[in-house]
């Protein structure tokens, strides 16, 4: 069986996208059938097994026989689960530096379905305990915490620009993304209706344009290697903007945040998912928003 763990608050979104749901346990959704693409799962348990047990030591022995390192998810029976976890080898989650090597993929995940039943998966889709990615943050230089979304995408998913590439950053104020892109060695055209932090606007390789992103025509900028957008706007408007740039043929790599106000816009999300070479993921550092990236293999 395969189990999908929703990020905090996004269980309804996960249930909307998953098929063949067998049962729901807190934020964990158990399914029958093959692995499904999921936008909203923060951790996928690839080989989930149900194991009945009587005592704490029996439960920990069963887990040890299946794998070495275990992350524990609880939705009830917290104390009993802690007693079991205490008998397992101690998990020391890595705190990542930007662009550092990833930890080994050797983590299992488990939960208590009830007092006497474990659900345990010796393999998951993440190198981080329950998909929880933590960075050694830079709390001084970047002017907003939005930079963590790009840090996660670049470090964990390897979706990043090359030094010297020409990129546009739409909705860039106060400048977290522009700061990351400049530090990658890119030439950054940074665009927002609001002013950029002066310390970011003055960085070499950054050109700031104070204007409405939707009035900028692709021909105004010419060929660019990457299109970045963290604009706050309706998903439908972002989709139009991306399609305009795709149609121009002047850019083929895209990274955008799709932000939801109120209800999640599943209809537009589906339209994004239907585009070629697209992946959409609710990153650990996303709020009520998801990150979409489009990267054709040859680009
Ligand atoms: C979440 S903030 C971006 C944070 C930024 N990525 C960072 O790392 O600091 C969203 C930005 O979108 C900008 N924005 C909203 N509508 C816009 C538009 N039509 N044109 C340009 N910028 C827009 C807002 O001014 C705001 O600065």
C-alpha cells in the first residue's frame, strides 16, 4: 500500500487529488493501487505495511527488523508512539546549507493506527524526516523569507539556473528571489510595482524595473533563460502570463508560485498540470500556494 502525508492544513487538497483512497488517519491517506503523482503530499510512504503488536518492545523490534532509521508521525496515541520511537536508533535530521549535498535516502516512516497497530513503510520518497526540509537560514541578508522557496527548489530538486544566465524575476519586491538569483551568478531583470530593497537593487548584475508585470511584453526583454514569478495574483492571470511568454519562444524554463486566495483553484491547477514538462509541488516552504516548474529536457 502507498500512504500520502499531507502538509499541515492541506488534507482537503490532498484528498481532492488522490484516487483509490482506503482510509484516512490524521493527515495520512492510505491508498490502494500504484503510485500517484501528488502536488500536496509532503511525504509519500512507498511500501506501507500494517503490523499488529502487543507490547512497546514488540513494536520497536518489528520496526528494527524492517529498517534502521525511522521518522514517526502521530495523530493520536502520542505517548505510546514516543515510547516506541525512544527504543529506535536516534534520528538526527540534517540541517542543510544552500546547495549542499543531500543526505542519504534511507529513512522509513511509521505511525500508530491504533494502540496495537503500526503502519510502517521502510521507504519513502524523501531524504528528510516526513518531508520536513530544514536549512541553516541566512537571517541577516535577504530582505524576506521567500528566498527559502528557491533554496529548497535549487538544493533539493536540483532545478536551478547556471551562472551567467539571463533571468527575469517578476513580483520581486522586497528582493529575496533576486538576491538568490544574483548569488547564483545570473544577470537578473527584477520587476515589481513596488520598489526593491536598495541593498538588493544595488547588487552587480541586477537591473530593477518598477512596473506592472502584466504590461511587460516578451519582446521588451528579448531572450531569457529562466522566467521566475512570485507575483501575488489570481492563478488564471499567472497562467495567461506564462502562456504569453511560452508563445513568444523567447523563454522555455519557468518557475512560478501559484498563490491561492481563499479557496484552492483546482481548475487552474489542472490546466497548469496539463502543460508539457510541468511539475507542481507544494514545497515545504510554500504556504497556501504551490510551486510550478516547466523545464523541457533539451533546455
Ligand atoms: C510575495 S511578494 C514577492 C516576494 C519576493 N519574491 C521576494 O523574494 O522578496 C509578491 C510581490 O508581487 C508584486 N506584485 C503583485 N502584482 C504585481 C504586478 N501586477 N506587477 C508586478 N508586481 C506585482 C507585489 O508588489 C509583491 O511585491
